[in-house]
C-alpha cells in the first residue's frame, strides 16, 4: 500500500496487565500468543518509521462529551496497582500534534480536554510497555474516549488523521481494547452464550479488511458481550484510509476474555496465519523425537547450526543475520518451526516458534524464531553473551497441516490443531508428548487450550514435527 497519509501504521492491542511479566510472572505463559503478537506488531510499527504513537484507551479518565488527552510534557505509568511498581512506562507528549488534533476536532465541534495529575491507566500502559520493551521509542499522545455516538468516534478518528497529515508527522495509531469478557462460564464478567459471535465478527471483518462491518455490528450483541475496546476501534477505523492493509496477528481467549492483536493499516503485506508463539503455549514439554534421517539434501547439523549462528551473532553484535548463501536446498522450502534453547544440563532457556510459516523460506523462519527464542520468551531474561558457551540448540520443523478426522490421529506420530468452524480460536499440541496416550485425549487438551468445547463440531488438522538437535 502506498500511503497518501502520514499515518504510517494503525493497529489494535489488548491490555490485560497479566501480559506484563513483572505482573503475570508464571501466569504470563497463558497469554503468550498476545505477548508474541505485540512483538510482531511493534516490529511492523518500527519498520513504518513512526515518530509518534497515538494510543486511545477505554480506561482513561472519562468525560461524557469530550475526548481526553493526558497532558505533558511527560507522561508516566506503572503497575503498582497490580503489585509490580518497578514495571514503568515513560514518554514525552507530542504537544505539537496534540494541539493540531485539538484544532481539527474543534472544527468538527468535538472537544479534546487535557487532564493533568493522572498516571497512565493500564489500557494505555500495557500497549506502551510492549512497544518500548520491543524497541520502539518516540513521542506519545494518550487519549480516552467518551459517551458520544459511534459516528462521533469515527469522525474523531478522521480528525486525528487530518492533523497527522497537516503536520506531515510519521505517526502510528493504536486502539487499546479487549473484546468480549463473557466467553466462558468462569469468565470475570459472567457468561453469555453468544458472546463469541462478537469476537468472531470483529476478527473476520479484519481478516477480510472489511472494517465497516465493525462499525455496523449489532449493538445489542456488543453490549451483551461485555467488550471494552469497541469505541477505540471506531476511532482507529476513522483514522485509517479505506484501502488499508489489515491482518489478524493473534487472537486468544484463555480466561474467557478475547485478546486481539491486529494490523489495521501498514505497508507490510499480510503474513500467513500462524504467527510467533511460545513453546509451552502448545505444550512442547516432551517434544517429538530427534530426527535420525534428515532430507538427503539437508545436513541435519546445518539446521540447529543456523539457529546457533543467528543467536550468537545477535547476542554479541545486535545484528540479525541474512541467510547464508551456501545453505542446502532444504532451507529454501517454507515451513513453520520451533527453536529451542537449553543449557548443557538440559534446562530450558527459551523456545519460540511459528505453527505455520510467516517468512519466505525455512532459513528465514529459523532466524526469525531463533532471535525471538533468545530475546523474547517472557519466562526468561534475554540470553547474555557470557552464557553462549553453555547453550545447545534444536529446531522442530513442522509439516503443512492437513485436514483430518479423529480416526486419522495418532498422538505418537501427529500433532493436532483444532479450531472452531469459523476458523478460530486455535489450539495445538505437538506429537509424542509425555502423558498423551490417545487421540481423544490429545484433542480434548488442544481444544481446552483454545477455550473450545471438545464436544462441539470442530475443524481438525494433523501435522508432523521433525526435530533436529545438536
């Protein structure tokens, strides 16, 4: 997409504080897809060269008839209310752009009210935490919405776009919000049997880049679903161009609340479904057996060696390597993979992977996941240079998933992916896991991981996973 606006990126970010490792600690593993999704969103935002990020949150101070903006020159937030006071975010306010947004809104008879003396709410602080943790640094405008009509929120988004365009500022827009809060019987806001329909409509609309469907969604369904991000999305939809480039980066609902990471506008073409996920999100506790006979045109040792070379280069120089020119042909294929890092004593040090490929070649996939495993697994601190000599590496290469029935499964040979008939959410288990004795047990566990009822009609896919170890 060629931008005709200086709004160079727009996206949707979830905001459960449990995502923040200092808050969630071990429980952060339950939202690993969202954590990795935010890493991918940040990478795209950085690639867009955005100088300023505008974030709108449903939990900012609320005024009935005015959009609020946290006043500067500096804004600050922490997670002291969630027992993690040392986890903080700080940023400089882009005062020039905020003034221009205020003027553009006034021309449309909309009010922007600055508020002083408030720390950032968690709906702002969580996305900003992950943007900064993953390497973006710049100025910020933090906004909150109000009780005005849906149309007024869309109009305000257009005012934001107009202000960005007038200043020629390279800016990004992040709509902070969670989807339905009522997806499971033990969900914090209670259970509503049709709540999943709201999430499904939002996700499908973004997958098809038909964001007007979100504007026109059934409002009774929206209210019954108990969402807290709809108006944020309306402002974002107003801000983007009609021909924007949309993609669902991740979606999960581990606690009965829908967490969506999505791109609404940006220059990168959508990747294939899959996205980066952490190892134990899909129970890679035992893992497939080591591959004894790799393809004839691929030396088995070359595969983990590429992971090692990637990680050692990145840790010591900060540079991401390009695929070497002399790799066997096998590396030119496309496949999802997991990269595992362990100590020589066998303790896990990091593991991140993609279920389906997001890169053009397996070599690029290994490089991408190797850096994530070393630096972005939230269970561990980033790998340090003084550790490198004590680490060993393995790579699990996944075959392309194929549709199957329960009778086609053998948990010793095949991993399984289960999804709702709508195509999401997805749950996955790798093959040959300790304690998984039957296909029915494998299916039940994978379904529960995705918050699906295994007794419902589900789409099933099977795949193989071949491990290459040092």
